[in-house]
């Protein structure tokens, strides 16, 4: 009878661990899928609005982050729009 209690407690503990792991895996899968769908949607909007011709480059200047926006007119042409 004592052995049955130990086995029962062991099975309960293992099932708790397995259920917790399964819940975490499902959550992580849903989270990754949602992020992937948002990235795909953002890329669709960028192409739809023809924003994919713009490039942003960030650099550090005197311990400050500077963003420069360029418009790519052709493969070798990147006229500067603005830096801040």
C-alpha cells in the first residue's frame, strides 16, 4: 500500500511537469506565429505603400545615435533625405 502512494505521488508530479512544459511550448508557438504574421503584414504594407525604396542607417557620433534616411532611386544612388 505504501508503494502505491509513492507511485501515485510520482505520477502526479510527472504529469504536472509535463503539462507545464506542454503549456509553455504551445504559448511559445503561438507567440512566434503572431510575431511572424505581424512581420509578414508589415512587409506587405511596406510594399503596398512603396516604402521599400527608403533606407535608414543609424550610426554613433560622439556617443549619440544618429539616424539618416535615404531614398534608393537606383542600385547605386542613395540621395540623403534627412539626418537627426
